C-alpha cells in the first residue's frame, strides 16, 4: 500500500498558559495528529498546513521540528510511531466558530482536511474554576516542588498525585501528564518524553480516560539521582476534536 496522509484528529482550542514566562495567559493552539503513513515520516509527505477560521482567520503551521522557542512544528510520538503538529499562538483566546485545517501533500494530490467548532462556554467554566483554586492545586503536587525521593522509595511505578478541580470545585475535567528528564521548564524536552499518559488514545478503550484524574502511576523506571520535570494539562475533553480549552499548569520537578 502506498504511503498516505491521514489525520487522526484535530485540536483547535483555547489555551490558558500558566507557565513561568512573560507570555500572556490567554492563548490558543492547533494540534493536528496524524496516523502512521505506512512509509516515510509524515513530514516528508507534507507541503503546507494551513488553519482557517471565522472572519478571515488564517495561520500557517510550519513543517519543521517543534521546539519550545518556535512553538510551531512537528513532534514525534514514539509510543504510537506517529507525528503530530502543534502551533501555539500568544494572541488571545479563539473566536467561537468553525476552524479548519488543510494539509497540502507534496505530490500535488487533494488536500487532507479536518475541522471542528470552538465554543466559549467551556473555557469560561474551566478557567474560572482553575483560577479560583490555582494556588491550592499547585501546592498539592507530590512529588513536586523539588522533592527528592527517599533512598528506599521505589523508582518503578512512582505515583504522582494532585488535587483535581472536581474535588475542589465540582468541575469535571480531564488530565494529561507529561514527564521528561530535567530540572526545570528550560530542560523539559517535548521531543523526548520519558513517559506520558495519552488519554486521546486511551479513549479508544476507555471513554472516561483522564476524567477527574488526581494521580498517575509512572510505569517507566526512573534513574536514581536523576532530576525529572513534568506538567499536567487540564482539558474539557479526552477527544481532540471536542476540546475547547487546555490549561497548561506550571511545571513541577523532583529528583528520583
């Protein structure tokens, strides 16, 4: 079978950017997840990726590796042997309405298209609940804030815990956890995650994957003495195409 471009799902949504940075908290992003091509990596088959939205909205997603500096490009997910493209834009929340992605292949074939409708209500509800409990949530992460695991503590199956919005405010939400080697946000490597819980894939067998989660068990072994950094993203859905808001919580770190 010839290699083909096929979109798994599209996330076009608001982002509440609560990282330690001078950037505004109200942002938005596009995330286009592709299936494995059956041949070369997807970025070798793509010419351009363009996002369209209400009132003449247009943005270009670059065909380049994503980095924390450019915040625009492709990321390889070794757990699914596939790529996804992400573009973060520090230009405020999205206007409600339909957003469409058009992927033009290099071979001149027909564009591959996906779309979704952005709603404002879920952003107001989730961000409001988060802002009211932000400090409590931040301080609830364990291990975090520079903790060091004890000599006798396990390095396999380490549990990370936090307080959920459901516990604190009765607000349903979904949680995505990403862990990398490193001691701070500056060392967090999106392209080389040590472990993460992909609730968008888990949803295929568990429709409630990530719902009101207040802990994860890191199945990947940790190296004693090594620093690790993670952040936990809060969303209003575990389906990319249904997601209206992502809250990027501050990074946490600990030493194994």
